[in-house]
């Protein structure tokens, strides 16, 4: 570890080298100016050139610092979303592999016990087995929500349909998923963003909106992948800055969209339902492939 630190010290980065070079140039310029002032001698052109180079170096550093500061919020948001996805995948694996296996083993033990229990305890054993079955099903549902493995195998449309069916199965919400084109070849980050935004919108609807109808539309457009989510629930007043006003779900939707250079709009009023529209533009490579296929 210490040897690697020494190596880093011996090999400064380009920015650090420029920083120290500019500092030395400024120090040399100040010393030369002081010497000429004490001697009463005129300032030579070489000293003016030295001062100009030092000022250019300082200006370039200030420009780079301002640029890096401007980029940090987007980089931070992207990193936070990456951490969230990796943490969700880790929790999903633990639920499915560890807790799921333990519940399955407990269920097998309950089956073994029920076959050997007297008649008067059969009802309790049946209740225990049903509780274990329900708990195991809930764990699998939560695991699927945290990490939708079917995105890679089934695709975006089938994954959305499976999620809506599972989430709204025991509710009074009438829902439909409208997709008129095939969604093969959608980039993975775009599919994850569309899935997570739909997931968050449905969760918010169930928690706050008391809606009875939900329509999810997803389609290819020349500009990109368009997602629309409409419900007839209670509605709300959308915040201008969701993160600052505590609307964490909406803030996550906006961040996911912006990280893909897309845009998200929310239209809602109290008592008039909610409409969420998101557009994810195609990556440059996808546009090149599309133009090439049209030309041929």
C-alpha cells in the first residue's frame, strides 16, 4: 500500500504538474519584479512573457476547475443510480438465494412434521405451511421487483406486463399496456430506466392516488423511446424541483431520464389524475444503424 502511495507521489498527474509549474512561474515573476524594482531597472520583454505565461496557466486552471464543478452534479447522480442498481441486485440475490432457500427448507420441514403430527394439530400445521408459502411468494416478488432479471431474457414489454400483472393483481385498478411495435434491441440502460420509471409511477399511484384506471404506453419514435403513464387518480401539484421539495420518487425519475439525455414531463392537478411522459433519445450508434438500414 505504501509503495503504491510513493509511486503516486513520484508520478504526479498532468493537472498537478501544471499547478506547480504555474505556481513556480508566479513566484519567479514576483521575485524578478521585486529585484528590478530595487535596482530601478526597466522591465525586459522576457519578464513580460513569463508573466503572460503564468497568467495563461492560472486562467486555464480556473477554466478547468469551473468545468469540473459544473460536471459534478451529473456525475454524482449517475454514480448514485449505479450504486442503487448494484445494491438492488445484491439485495435481490440475498432474498432469492439465501432467504428463499431458508424458507423453502422450512416449508419442507413443515411438510415432514405435518405427516407425523396427530390429528388435533393438523390445522396448525396447515396454517404454518400456508404462512410459509405466502412468505416465500412475497420474497420472490420483492426479489423480482428489486432486480428484474426478465429484462435480459424477456425484453422490456414482457417485463413491464409481468410487473403490472404481479403488482396490480389484488387491486381494483384496471390497467392496460399498449405497445404497437416490437422493442427488440433497446439499449439496456434505456430499458432499465423505462422499467424503473414505470415501477415508481405505479408505486406512487397505489400509495397516494387511489386510481381505478391505468394506461401505460411505450413505443418507438424517430426521436427515441417514448413512455407515457396515465392514471385517473387524485392527482397532485408537481414540484418544480422535486429533490428540494421531498418528492424523491419524482426526483429519481427525472435523474434517470436526464442521464440518458432525455426529458420527462409531469402533468397533474388535484382531482384530475396524472400523466407522465418520458422520451429517451436513441444513442448515436443506434441512429447510425437505423440510417444505414434505411439507405440499404
